[in-house]
């Protein structure tokens, strides 16, 4: 790769920021950013991830008590940092087919329809540029993730997520494509051809992702692509089998279907959120955890878990309309257990009231009636990281809350946990259960990731002889494995050139000599 020769065509104001854009959604942007963050931090760089605008229903709570996309929290772990609102200043959480909740600097500013948000984006551009500058004061090297594709012509005006942001801060770009989808050269060439002249000049390289086979067979195509565009392919990343990195938004349906152990079913309603809560179950060697959308495909389970939701009333209506309520009732009559998390917890109650129209205009609606509990959606969202203990077993618990509901009722007199918010000494009781203890609910996301509390929950649901599964250790091993594989084809020496780190080191030496 002749990075240096291409660099001579122009200089960048932000050479230590590198943006990863993709030819399509799910091309591998999020995963590549995570890999590069880990490679750079292992080579002594102070690096942080950044995504100016994210659209996802999977989110995380930051150290400041704000909300960002889950992918940026994973990338922060790769960079060995705590998640911060500076890593994702704009998060869109779709709550209908034409609108989203808009979160800026970690806090919701309300719901917007697509056109309304499009007209609002010029104001956000100044915000995301300022946040990038603030993050760069803390971490000189920034790896930025784009969103979707930069070649979406209808979204080019007011763009803050791809080339619009790259042009605003003046940084170099890599474009990644997934060869597993087919047509990789058409994807790369077509994307590049649809960029403006100034945008093309900032593209320093292409990356081909998920390649299987003999890479030498690609050479003629790589030569053709460079001849047509003048842009080198800086890396061909191999397909990494059985790699698990938390999904940004899409539900990962892959699992070993040969498992015949403990059966867990998660109904997948239209606005299900934070489904990464269940990654630990889908990876556990003794569990068959399945996402099921069509109620007619339900074939029985030991445990049904209702996940979070970005639009609880509409998803609850969907559950009822599609036949899930009688399935859940029958499951309980036959001795099964039901667990609700966040929005799923609210659905288990008797009433969900939305007096302020936070999520919907449906107002007050009846819940599933499985917990003696009522929920009222409040205008202020609860965003907090928590820790504490399980009242049934005394084992430690950690997690995070992201919800707008306030719940009350008789079944909350049978709480599940005693917890406190991060940085607070004040403890409070959380969770609920029915009198038979066949139905439990909690607002805590991330709860299942603790090995000991997971054993307790599985034991409650009827599972015996449970083996330990350290999900936190597993996740760290997967990030390291990803970085190791990517570094084989995109070594630090190349990254150093792409980010002009050698020039920065030279400048520091000159400054030190002059000051002495």
C-alpha cells in the first residue's frame, strides 16, 4: 500500500482522526472501529471511538449518566475506556416507522418525525464538531464510525454522519465493504464514484471485510479498483468464524441449533430494544435461547423473557394482536416462568399510562395483568448505572436503567434487588414478583451478564446443574481475538501512516529540542 504517495495530494487539519465509512449498513464499520481502537491502545496510543450520529435501539448508560449507542460502549471497552457521552453526541431511537426519539449529548430532547429531524440537522453539525474537539483534547487519536453509506444521495444535504462530518472537521476516510454480500468491487467503485471531488480526495484507502479463501485471487480486482480510483486497498480482513461482538442494532439470529438444553424464548416485537441483554444466554453452552417473532412458531419453553421496548404501548398491542398473550398464559399454567426486563416488565403489569404522550398517543392501556402493578410514563428518563445485591440470594448484581416509567403496586412489595446508583450511598428496592413467584420483572439491563445472578435466575426458572459462564471475560477475549486478526492484515505501521502518527512524533521531538 502506498499511503504516503496518496497523502501528498492533500493535507488534513485533523490527520489524527480517521473515519471509517461503509458502502452499506452492516459492512463492518462498528467492528473495525473496535479493532482499530484496541490495536492502537496496545501500541501506546491514547485513542477513543466516536460516532456523530447513531440510529439504534441498543444503548448504554455512560459515566456521566447519559445515553449513547451500544456499539460505542463496546468500542470504548476496546479502547480500555469508560463509555462517555462524548463518544456519540447524537443518538436516534426509532419509536415509529417515521419518527425517533432524539438524544443529544446523552439526554432526550423529544421525538421528531424524519423530515423535522432533517431540517434540524444543521444545528447539530456545530454540536458534533464541538464534541469531537472536546474528545480530542482528552484523546489525541480518534477513530470515527460513519452511519449507513456516504453514497445515499437523498441524505447528502445536511449530512452529519458521513462525509458531511468528515468535511466539517477535515479528516481522512477509509471505506469498508462486505465481500460476503457479493459485488464488493461494484460496492466500492460505485460508492467512490458517487462522492464529490473533495470527498474523493479524503479517501485514503479501501477495506474489504469477511473474505474467505485465497486472497491472491483478489489481486486482479484490487489492481483494477486502484487503477480506476487511485485509492489503494489497505486491508483484506478474513472472515472470522464464531466471532461475537455485540450488535449495534440488528438482531443476531445465529446460534448453534443443535443445542437441546434449557429452552428460553424471547418474543421479538417491532420496537424491541437492548436485545444485547440476551447475548449471554445465546452463548451459554447449556441454553437454547431463541428470538421468536411469529407466535405460531412457538414450540414451548422453560422460560419466556419479554425484552425492553422503545414503544411499550404499541409493542404490547402487537403482543396481544399476534397471539402471544394466550401463549404466555398457557405457559404459566403449565408451570413455566416469565421474566420481564424494562419495557417488558411494564407490560407484565395491569396498566400502562402515557399521560404526556411520551411514546404514543394511545393514552392508558391494559397490560398483560400478570403483576399487580401500574406504570405511568414520565417526562424525565431514568439513566443510571447501578450495583447492589439480590435479596433472595445475596449475590452481587450490576446493571443499568434506561426507562421513562414509574411503577407502583402490590407486587413491588416483593422486590428482587437492593441497589444504589453509581456514586450514591442511597439504596432502594427494585423489581417485583407475583405471589406464586412464577412472574418476575426488573428495570435492570445487563443483569444477566453477572455469572452468579444468572445462575440464580436460571435456577428460579427450573434449570439445575448450571455451569459457570463468565460473559465479561468471554467478551474481552472476543475483542482481543478480533484485534489480533485485524492487526495481521492492517498492522500498526500502516495505521501510523494513515493517522500521521509518525509526523506527530517528529513534531513532538522538535518541540522538545526547541524548548530545551
